[in-house]
């Protein structure tokens, strides 16, 4: 048996180890809805400007569709195997 304090430290370390990889993604998502043309944290205003720009560019939309199709097929193949 491990002491109660060690168990709490191990639990806290486990939570941090699981949350740390997701933190940069969270920052990117927050920054993607900013109204400015440059990175400012925290964002001064909410805007979907960059998502509209993404939707206007056919090469971005086409690449996103290809990525989703590849992800679906690889998931199906991985599940079957």
C-alpha cells in the first residue's frame, strides 16, 4: 500500500499528463475565433472570420474532405482488422 499523500500526487500527475497534450489545441481553437489579423490573447472580440475565409478557398475545403475520407476509411479498416 502506498501512503495517502503519494496516491494524491500520483492522481494529480495523471490528470496533468492527460491534460497537457490538449492545452495547445485549446489555445489554437480560442485564437481561431479572434477578430484581429494577428495573435492576441485573450481575443478581444469573437469572430468567425477565419472560418469564412477557409470556406471560400476551394483548396482548403478539398483537402479537408480528403482528410475526412482518409480518416473514415482508415477507421473502418482498423476496426475490421
